[in-house]
């Protein structure tokens, strides 16, 4: 199994930031900053609603980010479990007899 480190989580969060930037730019361009929906009313015959494409993009990005968070948390739990297991050599020395009296 490939180890999933914090860099994968960082990459997923940066993908989320990129998707948020794309959403902002698309919505600002479509609906415009002028009087009511300036970008939409100027060329109504050429205008198309950006929401269906953005919803598909956002759904995919959210799935990727959720998978990355789950993998990161699973890896953190695995590391915590491995660190809680004591060293086998510290438990008992196989060369000594457990029934022998201590001198």
C-alpha cells in the first residue's frame, strides 16, 4: 500500500481552492458586475448558464477532496496504532527462561 502523506492532503486542498477560484471567475463573468445581470442581458442569444458545468466540476472536486481527507485520516490512525505497539525486544528476551528465579 502506498503511504498517503500530508502532501496529498495539501494537493487536494489546493485543488479545492482552484475550484473555488474557477467558480468565482465563471459566475462573475456570467452575471457581470453592472446593473442587474449585465453580462447576461447584453448578449442574451449567446449567453449560457454556467451552473450545470460548475455543479459537475464541484461534485468531482468534493469527491476527490473527501477521498484525500479519508486517506489522510486513515494514515494518521495507522501511524498512531503502530506507535502504540511496544517494541517486541522490550517485552521479553527469548534467551532467558521466564521460570528461572531472579538472583
